[in-house]
C-alpha cells in the first residue's frame, strides 16, 4: 500500500508543478485562471489523500471548504476578466 500512496503523491506533485508552470508562463489571463483552478483541484485531491493516509477526517472538511472558496474566487476572477477592467 505504501508504494501506491507514493505513486499517488508523485502524480499529484507533478500535477501541481505543471499547473504552477502553466500559471507562470501562460500567455493570457484566461490560461492563468485555468491553471489556478487546476492547482486548486489538485490540492483538494492531495488533502483527501492525506486525510486517507493519516486517518484524519478533518482534512476532508478542509478540502471541502477550500474547494468552495476557490470556486467563489474563480467566479469573481472570471467576472473581472469578462468586464476587462
């Protein structure tokens, strides 16, 4: 089981790294917004996996709140980008 967890952590870490890379070199603001959303989704997956590893269910609550807050933030960012201010 430890090998599977290490593989999952490596894949999630690679996903976060690729998301940060896209956020830094993304040519448009829309690319950067999608990269932030991808990073958020990947971090939520990491929190759920950590909750499973450590048998601490508070990580699931934190991941739920984090995903709701990131959704609200992304909607606000999309409205800002849509107006072009």
